[in-house]
C-alpha cells in the first residue's frame, strides 16, 4: 500500500462497547477505532453482524428487543462457497 496506516490485525469480531445511552462514551469508542484488513471483507462484516445479533449478554440487548443491524459499505458482496469446498457445512447455531 502507498499509505502509512497503523492498522489492527485482521479479525472476525471484537466487542468494543455494549449498547449505551451515553453518547460521549459511544463517540469516544468510535474515535478510538483503527482500520483493519480482512482477507474476505464482505463475509467478515456479516460474521461480525451475526456475532452482534446472537451475543445478548455482551451487547446488552433487552430480552424483548428486535435485533436490527444496519451495514453500510462500498464493498461488493458475494456468496462464499469456501466453507463447502473445505467440507465445513455446519451453519452457525
């Protein structure tokens, strides 16, 4: 890359902040984030959304809450067949 960036290593999901009404805390957490690379960005983002949807205690979802997540990206999405090619056919629980 032509850019000199201080990037985080690739990862699937890192919990940064539980749901909160504290706008300053949210803003501070967002401002601390660094860009990271991912070998397969579209699926990486969707995997992170899945983790956020199912990890009720970490995220702080209310028991009766509808879990609506919005992803905005300029990355083209595609269907991955990597796992089927590797024999990994058991979906997330």
